[in-house]
C-alpha cells in the first residue's frame, strides 16, 4: 500500500481509506459494528438511543444511515465535498440532543481503537505503525470537525481514556439492554431463521464480560468463544496466501433496501420531526 513511507498525519485520509476499503474491508466493518455495540453499554448513550426509539423501531435503517455517513467520510475524505456534507449531517443529527463532550469523545475512541484491536487479534497481517497512527489522526481530524474538546494527541493516551471511561461508566440498564438486543436481532435477521440462534450466541462470544454485564446478556459457552476466535484467526491465516486486493470495496455503492433509488447525504438519519 505504500503507507509505510507516508507521513501518518499528513496522509491520514489516504491511509484510512486504504485500510478500511482495500486491506481490511470486512474486518473494519465488523470492528466498527463492535464499536457501535460498546457505546450502548454507557447508560447516557444507551439511554439516549433508547429514548429516540430509532434503534428499536428502525434498526436496519439506523444501521445503514450510520454506515453510509461513516463510509462517505472514509471513502471520500473529510475535506472532500461529500465528506464535509457527511460530517455536517452527522453534526446536525447530534445537535438535536444534549450530548456530553466526554460521551462524544468515548464514541470517537471506539472508532479509533476497535479496528486496531480487532486487527491485532484477527487480521491477516498486523497494521504497521504508520497505518495505526494514520488511522488515529484520521479520526482525530474528524473529532475536531465535530467540535469535540480535549481529544488526546496520541493513540496511547486515547486508549487510556477509553479504558477509564468504560471502567467508570459501564453498568446495566434496561435501556442499554433494549438497544443492544434490537441491534443483535437486526444482525441475526441477516441470516436464515435456522441459523439465528447460533448467530445470537456467536455475537455474545465476541462481547467481553463487562459488555455482557452492561446488557444483561448471558455469555456464550466457552467452546463457542474458543471456536469463534479460532475461526477468525484461521480466516486471517488463509487470507495471507490469497492474492491481495487492489481495488477498493466501497460501501457507499452497496444497494440498500431503504434507498432503492440511492440516497442524499442530507436525508440520512432520522427525519426532523423525530
């Protein structure tokens, strides 16, 4: 990819696009889904999402809207016309609610750290240090454009914030559980009905004990936790031997049931009257 010769801060938009859409498209999508799950375990965030009713009433559309906004920024860059419009749309949605700066910073931290953590466990290769730094600087630039205050200057410092936030904030509430279960059921319904019980338990196998406790969900049996980790690691080993992807996989080009004729960035998210 050539990112090892890049300046991670200057070239962060290209590094992020190459990581998310060329080198690790499937892994990035799965890790960002896990990042989304983690945010539900904070009662303030989970409570807000439950209060809107969106994740429970229109889970797939909310997933698609979030995916499309994030993908617009990754695929076209935060300084492109499409990227600026996507950030403006995200800020407009967030602006309808009173969200604490610390909660926004936590959400940002999950988008930085979960792909890095997933890659270290399951990637077909590990990220290089310039790639890891580029991914950090990319999201830090987005955080600046979101008006988030006090964003750390290093990935390690952001990691410490993330760990401390989860230690202090994660706890069970009914709202957390309802949003998490609605999202889990959305994922399960991507599969045929006979497979859904296994899909549900497989999702539990990827969630750590503090997360499961905050959602009031039962852990997956140890054998399934081990099987999931072994399968994902085996996938990574197989991918090392396959031809490397050269063309980007663009999620903005995926057809969505809610947008059969395409979408406008300014129309993504809940309508104004919500």
